[in-house]
């Protein structure tokens, strides 16, 4: 069985639809989302409604929790705070309710799915290096864990190797970001996972960046949130 694992859509419906179109060409049987469906982008309702319509199993991200009011935004950047407050003001109540019901993690296909890290997922800790990942392996109940949160695709193994999934040691796979990549590649990013062979493949998709930028600016959100989409940072 082949599944797709996506994360960090961040209200970018153009990027979301583009990557789903690419996924549809790859004989994928299920799609799972690692959270942050909203925040930063100008189409939060559209993104949540597409998740709901497609019955995509989803975990909660920190921006999702911030928009529902369950997480303080005191530690958010100024631009992120502005985006959360604007998103709250335009979100439909049924979409807020959907986000408020999202779990922090789940296990499926012999893998854990969580937004930030397998240890204390509600702390929304950033795993930006192998050193950070080494602090999390002991909390894993499965050999494989999929995460998002950093917007940077990466693979970390407990034996100290990186870049490919190990068949014998615990491994954390960061699937990258759909709506706001930060690895220098502006294309949307996600992962395909073969549940039998345990192979992981990254997919990248071009999308209409100008259209996504226009919605951010029309909403009166900080221009940096629009501009960074061009460079993927």
C-alpha cells in the first residue's frame, strides 16, 4: 500500500491543490496530514474544507491550536501573530470546531504521525538537526515516525545516519511543507511511503505562487509572508 504524508499547508490552497494533483497520479490509497492546516496563508477555510471533504486523517499543529485559542501566541513571531488573529477573524465556526478536535498524534501502518516530535508533542519542539532528533528516539513506540513543523525535509536515524530510512533502527522523517517550504526550494513538498517495502520518496510540485501571494496581501497580512514563498525560506 502506498500512502502520502503531507504537512504545514498553512492556508495555501494553491499549493495544496497542486500537490494533491500530483499525488493522484501516483496510485496512492490514503493521505495523512501532520497539521498546521492554517496560519500564514490567505485561504484557511478552503484548506480545512478540502481536508474535511477528502476525509484526510490529520493531527494538530501549533498554528491550528493557536487559531482555536488552545495555544498562546505569546512566543509567536509578529507576522505569525498577525496571521493567527486574522485567521481567527475569518474562520467558519465548523472549521474551528474541526481543528479543535484534532488529535496530537496517531499510529497507523506501523508508524507514528505527529506534527513536531514524538516526545511531548504538545510542546511543539523543533527537530532541526540529528542532535535534536536523538533526544526524541527514546519516546518512539514505533520504528518510524513522520513529522513536519520545521518546513524542511529531512531523515534522521538513531544510529547517527541521515538521508535515508534505516530498516533496522528507529527513524524520524520530516516530510517538509506543502504551503511554505523553508529549504530553499519554493515547490510544495510531501512524502510517499510504501507500507510494505517501507520506502520513502519525496515529491515536489510547482504551484501558482503569485496567486497565493495575492491572497496574503489582499488580506492585509505582512508582506514578508507573501515574499518568502518565492524563495522557499
